[in-house]
C-alpha cells in the first residue's frame, strides 16, 4: 500500500488553518464595522458635562448624548422634566412649553417651541413622554417620542417631524444621579445638515448646565412620586 505523502498532508493542514483564520478575521470585521459606524464621538467635555455625537443610518442629522452627575433625588429630576411650562427657564433655546394632555401619572403629551435665528423659522414639536423605572437598579427612563400630527401645524412655525430620545437617571449613591440626555431629531424644512450638526452640541450641553442651576428650586427638591423608588 502506498504511504500518504506527509508533506502534502501538512500543506493541506496549513491551508485549512489559514482559511479558518481568514474566515475568523472576516467575521470579526463584519461584526465590528457596523458597530463602529454607530460609535459615539466625544464632542465636548466641560464643567462636568460630557457630550457625544454620532451618525444615524438613513439620516443627515447627528444624534447627541450628554452626561452629567447631579446632586438630586430621582423624584426631583422627574419633577423638572414633568414641569413642561418651565422648560424655557432651562432647556436651551426653548421659548414655550405646554402640557397638551395627561394620559396618566406616567404619560403626557407635550408641546414646545424652540427659537431659531432669523431668517430660519422657529421649530415646534408635539411629543409623547413616558416614565418608567427598573425595580432592580432603580434607573428611571423618560422616553421622548415625536407625535407630529397630534395637533395641527401652526402658521409661521416649522413642525419637527421626527424626535426619538430619552432622559435616563441612574442613582450612584451619596445623593448623586447620573443624568443622560439623548436625542435624535429631524428638524424639518430646508436646513442644511452641516449647519444643524455644527451646533448640535450646544443644545444638550447648555440644557444640562441650566438643569444644574434650577434643580435646587423647592418645587423640585421637595417633589415625590409614589411610582418612584429612591
């Protein structure tokens, strides 16, 4: 019987290992690149506030995420987000905030108008806010969803057609909460994306700066909610 050629066997084994290695590399690249496409880029870090931005598939407008650690209770932070009429005092560029309808203690429909520099029309939005809390880690999430057709559009204003975002409050101990404010929106109209993206960092940054200033108001500090566990 003819003996097998050892060199051929070794060569085939080497090729097989090489193919398996290349296959693993290709799988890794296929996995990592989609995630890299959605990776957050550090845009600003100042006054204890960190702002990130990232591209969103199918959109020309960037998503932002701002993070800050604030001395407050969970209920205080929920109270400030629930106080719609006070939005102009702390949400950057907000000119008007109004409660449209309260569905229950955790859900509301709200309306806002945001200032835009001339000659750009001011933007208005109708949104649905929904509060939830994870019973295990006590993290509170307030989901923000644009409902553009909830009320008729108004003359002289540009309705924001799409808003997807959230507030997330994570208790860290020592009366400190990590606040994460994250939003992606489509501003509508004919605004160039490069212009909107060039100022997208200001909105979350100054909003959190202002939140830190107004959180000590008694109506927020003294707020309590039956459905929030501190």
